[in-house]
């Protein structure tokens, strides 16, 4: 291998190499990570990011499923007051676009 050539790694090894910066981003945004996902993380050995991603995807799927079930119950004539608070979801999971938070803040103030 030439001096200026970078070594070739498998995609899995590359993923592990970037986990340190992933950890920093998770810690910086920990307040936005659902409690259920945080509590499911029992260790942070190499490969933790794969488990974290899987747990977030599971949470996302359950969130949207609960939202769909909630809407069906309202469409079926059930009163909102009859549905326990923890089962009420008023929006679908979505990623923030460039100005979403800023636009909502401007409307708030």
C-alpha cells in the first residue's frame, strides 16, 4: 500500500469507526430521544448504533400504529374523553424540515 493511500475497510468496520461521533450527536440530542428507547440501551459496546437505530425504528412504527388506531376509534364514534390520555396521539411521526421549529416558534410568540 502506498503512503498516501487510505486502507479499505468493510462497511461494518466503517460504521463502527463513526460510532464515536454518533454517540456525541445522541448525547447532544438526548432530550429528544424517547424514554423507551433510552431505557432499552443496556450497553454501548461496538455496534451499539445498530441496536439504537433498530429501537428508534420500532418506536416510530408503534407511534404511527397507535396514531392510526386512535383515529379509527374516533371515526368509530368513541368520544375523545373515553380514550385514556396515554393513547391520544394528535400527529404522525415526522422529521423536522428546515424551518419547521422556527415557524412554529414565530406563530407561538
